[in-house]
């Protein structure tokens, strides 16, 4: 079974840059696009990155995504951190059977 | 604008079934896939499956095979997710989410429906 592994939590100060990783368990993470969703408490998730590195309209360019095939991982980088970025972040992709897979989620604390 | 409006909270007993609806508006219902994702209290997101509203074709996560049924009614632009033989660990918020293809990202999400399974 294809799995995506994320760190449970990360923390950083306002104005700094943070990177959240998402590592694929098998195969090549580059085989299917990776998405990143932001979820604030009590709300539905929203997309911050789709198709590895694309930003939906309305998402600030402080958010960026990348793929590193050598480590079979995807990354979400948030620069110029703001307190409003504090949320849970989930990576998501599809396995070889075209079934959806989510990472376990990373709680970002901006302190 | 695109809207996905889900049905209200449900309380069910173990062994019962629940059917959650997701009414779409603001776009051509049959032009986009509908996925169902759930989130247990304090836990992460879990993909349950998807339906192609145009053909009715479905693809369910292995974990839910035999217990989940996804259907749609194109006349009222509504998708449904029915989960049977409920257990206490099925207590979760259930979301519908739209994608433009079978394996693309979830562009829009419903507001979520809390299903509580308790005796």
C-alpha cells in the first residue's frame, strides 16, 4: 500500500520560512501529482498547492511546492510566515490503482 | 460560484446505515468527479472513494469495499454516500469534494457532515 508520511508537527516564528515534507513509501512520488491542503480548526480543507507546484488563485506566493525524486518526497514551503498560516497541512496524491491517499497531516505552529 | 452543500448531522446506532447528501450548484454537475473524504475526531483526512456523476461509475477505497455505496441523482445535482454496518470508529466528519478528473485535486469541498455512531 502506497503511503505518504509527514512530520507530526513543525513550528517557526513569524517572518521565517518553514518546509513541510511528505515522503512516499514506495514507487516514485513523481508518478502522480501531489497536492497540499490547509485546514483550520472547524473548517473544511482548502487547496494551497496542486499538481506539485501550482497555486490556486487567491493563495499568496509565499506558498510553494516542489518534488525531490532523489528522496521520493514532496515539500511545501511557506515563507514570510504569518500567524494566520497556523493550521494543519495535508499532502495528497493517488496510488497506482488511482485511489486517493493522504499524508497523516502536519500541525504548523507559528509562535 | 461553486457550492457543495451537505446534509445535516446524524446520530446512528452501531449496525445501522447512514446516507449523506451533497448538493452541487454553480457548475455542470456531470462534468466533474465527486469524492468522499472523512475525518475522525482529532485525526487526519481519509479518502473513501469517488463517483463519476456522468456515468455513475465508482471507485472505492479498499478499506470501505462492501460497506460504502456512492450514488448520484443528476436531476437534482446531488451526490450521495451511504455507509452501512456502522461502528463507533465510523464517527467522523464526512466531506464531499469535487475534482475535474478522476485523479486531480479537490478544488471545492462541502462544509462537512458529522456522523456520530453511538449506542
